[in-house]
C-alpha cells in the first residue's frame, strides 16, 4: 500500500519531467527538469511547481474537442511538459491562444515560471 502527502510523494512512484517554455516565437526556450518525490531538479521553484501540478485538475489533458473557447489571445508563450508523472508517461503542450488554453496555462503558472 502506498501513501501520499500534500506534495504528491507516493511510495514507489517516480516523477521526472522536462518543462520547456518559449516566451516569444523567436525566443530561446527555457528548459527545466522537475522531480516531485521529493521536489527537486533544476526548476527554480520545484516545490511550487509540484504543488501546481497536484492542484490542477487533469494537468496534462488537452482541452476537449467539444468545449467552446473564447478566441481571446493572451500572449505568445507556449510550453511543453514531457516525461513521467507519478510513474505514468506524459506529453502535453500548452499555449495562451484562447480562453481555454490560457486557463490551462494559468493553472500551471508555477510550473512554467517567469523568464
């Protein structure tokens, strides 16, 4: 039996993510590694990033195709998260090009950090 604490430590699970963030279309990407059991890697704030992932509902799920989103551009930023989250392979892309994508971005702001 495994137990979890508030930061997502789970006995036997492994988390190792690569976060890549582009702040502008022609910008060099920022890349971080993140582990969450315990929080670590070269991410500037791994504890905040792990907490953001744990508190987000389905943090790696894309916006469902049947959801209507306001076409409200919020910025040129885009990001990817790839690796293993609590033992499960993940690969997700994020942007700020409509209201739904911006909501996904905002939920994970602690993961993407600031330039």
